[in-house]
């Protein structure tokens, strides 16, 4: 055990957890995509730069989707060049189809993500396709991305998101075999990693572990799996711990708990990156993130958006919830 600095938890390691977790920060994409008021492109660029300055090394920057489908991210062409080449930082972007891939590659993107659904209802709502039509749309995207030569090592990394892995607002609980089938298809077409999305936040810890175990049984290695929890029912951290206990070491989170999906009612913000970092730090798990800088970034962004961050850690560390006699004079 070590004595905590002010504003940090005591470090009490737990057995059999990963030594390091890679946080896949989705604030600028998943966090902002649902905001009604247009966030100026310069503010988005500053957000990404501040996140990088706080030590995040994978920052999902935007989406090259149809601008009418996600108007908030219609400025992807203007934003991406403003981000520059941040040393040691990867800037993945969402690409639903070949048109999106062309736009992303033209700007030098080195990491792209396709986004599939485990359910027919969400595939239709989000992509205007059946599950299999969407997979057919992704196949040339993944193939061409793997043939492209934009990456540092000459390769483009491809992530395959898989939404509605636990429950779906139209279809209810989602059978695990449905998730496993689409996960397998994404890996078979060449995705380098999967991100399992609890889009509406209904998962609970044993459900997470069941899904991971069944994916392993179907030959999907834990090393290829990231988890993506939304915090609708306050379960995101518990679900993350369950995934870490299974060996997962890539966790998606959104600074300040921003987020939601415009095409899934009842999808609220993602797991807040600050809440995640607090827990990981307490467990002695390395992330490379400076919690103070990250919290300051979320407070800054909350001011721009005009409402406080829903993250408990941001609120605790930014004094908003302290009684007047606890505040510094
Ligand atoms: P569609 O209407 O079927 O499009 O939408 P289409 O293929 O019929 O094409 C229609 C027109 O759109 C054509 O133009 C295309 O060129 C154009 P026209 O010939 O008529 O002039 N078009 C594009 N323009 C710019 N960029 C593009 C593009 N593609 C087509 N990439 C489409 C199909 C996939 C385009 C649409 O459904 C779409 O953009 N969907 C994106 C929805 C989205 O971004 N949702 C949020 C992200 S997913 C999420 O948040 C979940 C996640 O966080 C994980 C979790 O929590 O579960 C990842
Ligand atoms: Mg999401």
C-alpha cells in the first residue's frame, strides 16, 4: 500500500489483473456525437489536444459518416488536419463504408473503425442495413484498410465495434450466440480488435464474463477484445472490473462521462474516463493518465457545453460538490 496524494486513491493492488490498461478515449467522437448544439471545430481540436496532454494515447477523434446522420461530426475534414501529428498518440476514426474510408485515408488516418450491430433493429436504425448487409458493407472497408499504407509501420489498424452486445432497446435481452456470430465475422474479415458495446448500459458483471467466456470458446482471444460500457444504470465500472478479471486490458471511456448514441434511445454517456482512472489507479494498474489534467479538461469542456459533467470523480475533484466550509478560501 502507498499513501495517496490529495485527490488520488490509496493504491491497493488486487491479484490477477492486468498490469496496464490501454484506455481508448471516445469523448471527442462518442461523447460529442449526440450534442445538439454544434461544438466549434477549434474547441473539438483543443479537446483532443488537452486529452493528449493528460496522457491519453488513443483518442477517437471523429467519424467519417454521412453528415446528415451525425451533424455534430460533419466537420471531420476540417477537424482532422487541425489535430496534427501528436507524438505517441493514435487518433482512430469511425468509417461505415468505403466512402468514409476514402475520406479518412485521404487525410492520413492510421486507425479506423467499422461499427456492426448484434441486433437487426439497431443495424437498421444506425446503418440503414440488415446485420448481414452491414457486414457486407464493411468487408471491402476492412480489406482496403489492411492494404493501405498510412500507418507508422505502414499499416492501418482496424477496430470492429459491435453494438448491442447485452440488450437492445427494441429487442430486449440479446442472446450471446447472436453476438458471437457477428464478433467472429468481424475478426474473420480482418479486424485487428473488437470493441464490445453495451450501447444502452444494461449489462451486469456476470453477463460480461459469460460473453467473454463464450467468445473465447469460439476462438476469439481476450487479447483482441476491448470493452465499451455506457453507464445508464451505473454498472459501467462494475462491468469493467469483471472484464479486467477476465484478462481484458483495453477499455473504452469518455472524458467527463460525455456521450450517447443518436440512434439508440436510452443510450446515455459512456463510462467516465476519470471514474475509470480512479479505480485503475487504486488497483495499481498503469494507464499513463494524469487525473488532475484530465479532470481540468472535463471541467473546461462542461463549461463549453453549458452543463456539469456527470462523472462522480470529476465532481468530487473539481470541488463542485464540496460543502462551502471544505472549499479553499
Ligand atoms: P444510407 O442512407 O443507406 O447511405 O446511409 P447510402 O449508402 O444509400 O448513400 C446515400 C448517400 O450518402 C450517397 O450520396 C453517398 O455518397 C452518401 P448521393 O450519391 O445520394 O449523393 N454517403 C456518404 N457521404 C459521406 N460520408 C459517408 C457516406 N456514405 C454514404 N461515409 C450510412 C448509410 C452508413 C452512410 C449511414 O447510415 C450513416 O452514416 N450512419 C452512421 C450512424 C452513426 O454514425 N452512428 C453513431 C456511431 S455508432 C455508435 O455510436 C455505437 C458505438 O459507440 C458502440 C456502442 O456504444 O455500442 C460505436
Ligand atoms: Mg458508444
